[in-house]
C-alpha cells in the first residue's frame, strides 16, 4: 500500500518572497512613488527590504507624514475594507524591494492559510497599538518628547535590545512633518540631543538608549 505523501506546511515567509499569480515584486529607488493619494485601492503591499513613507496632502498642499514602514510590514490594506481610493501617498525613503499582492489574492490566502492570516493579524494589532500611542503622544507630549520617541522608534528600540543605527536618510523636514512641528524646532532639539550624548552623527544617525530619558521624564 503506497504511503500518502505528506503535505508541505505553508510558509508565510516563502509566500511573501515568491512571485506568482497575483504577486509581483518591484524595486523602487529612493523617492519613487509607489501609489498616490486618490489612486484606485486594489492591492496590498509588503516591504521585503527598505523603508516606505506614507504621507497625506491637504487641499492647500500641506503634507503630513502619517506612517513609516520597514522590512516585514504590510501597507495599503485599506482596500480590504472596501476603501475605493488611496487616502495617502506611499513613497520609498531608500532603495526598497516591495511585493504587490492583488486584492483577490490577498483575500484568498487570508481565508486559505491560517499561518498567513495569523501573521497579518499580528501586524494589524501591532500597527493599531502604534496608532493609539501616536495619538496619545500628539495630544499630550511636547514636540521634544515626540521627536525623541520618533527617533527611538526609527532605531527599532525595544525590538532587539539596543537601538540600531538609522541608515535611511530622513530629513529634518520629514521629522517635522511626522511630529507636527517646524524644521527649526527639530534642528534645535537634534543639536540639543547631540550635545547631551543622546544621539551621534557618524555618517549614519546613531540613537543611544539614554534618549529614552527624554520620553520618560516628568
């Protein structure tokens, strides 16, 4: 009697690294737009490598950065809840590799593969928690604290122990848009943080754990 072949377990990582029906991979140079505010929302994106900026532009042309995504993050998932148009613009902040998953393919795999659905749900829960923390930060904290928290997040503080160097070039204008203040204020606080030894400039921006004291102080 022939043995029944064992089915190969579904691997979300392999799925997100493989081009196939409904999945395409693209390389984006720094500054290239992936989708624009007002475009049709018909797909979900996954960051294989690099850094992606999500920004909203008002009717008067004022831009606000509302999200940054890095390796392992999804973005553009609004299409899954019947969002017809993109509410923001996504652009690469460094040379980036991004997978595009058509809406129908994303829905199919979410229903068919529990391991993938679990990974995607974990991403959504983490992002929701981040949005709540960002709202509290914006409502109750000073621009100095908001900048310190943003730099720590950009350096992945808390994920692997010590902060990592921020290799993606992020301008002071972008930081100002992210925390809701002006570029001169960001420049003032960055110089202050450097003099106090909280950050270092050596080609890349290095964030030291001591910067956490700015966030935690009363």
